[in-house]
C-alpha cells in the first residue's frame, strides 16, 4: 500500500528519505488518476520488501501546500525523488513497466 502523504509528513517521508521515492500526485475527481492509482498500488506491493524504495501518494485537493511547493499543474503527476531531491517528473498516466524502469535507473 502506498504511503499517504500530507502537508505535515512530506518532509519526513520523502525529503528526509535516503533512497528512491515515487510520489503520485492525484485527486479523487481525476479520471486518469483513477487508472494510475491501481498501478501505483501494485508497484507498492511488489517493492514493499526493498528498504531503498518508497511509494507514496498525495491528494492535491487536501494538501495544497505540498502540491504548490512542487508546482503540480496537471494530474496525475508522478515525481521521482532520490535522497530527498526531485530527479524526474512524469505527467499523465504511466504504465507499471515504465515506472519500474525509472525507479531502477535511479537505484543504480
């Protein structure tokens, strides 16, 4: 299960994390987000045993400070962080294989 992030825990869960984190910025009303959600959940289950990877979600409607800080203009937006720093941004629906490839690239 992806970690539910909010304005209060983003710093601790993502910026202070040493490893690779994928963060899904989404909203309840967003059609493509509803398709992206299960893909992100599947990734979270598959990668749950790896302590160097964190999969998380941010509801942009409920956490506008975080969404604004990361300049989220379209959703779904998936950001990859490495050691707390954003290293890649993907806008729109992404398939699982593409996400795994990007995560593994940043783990190397």
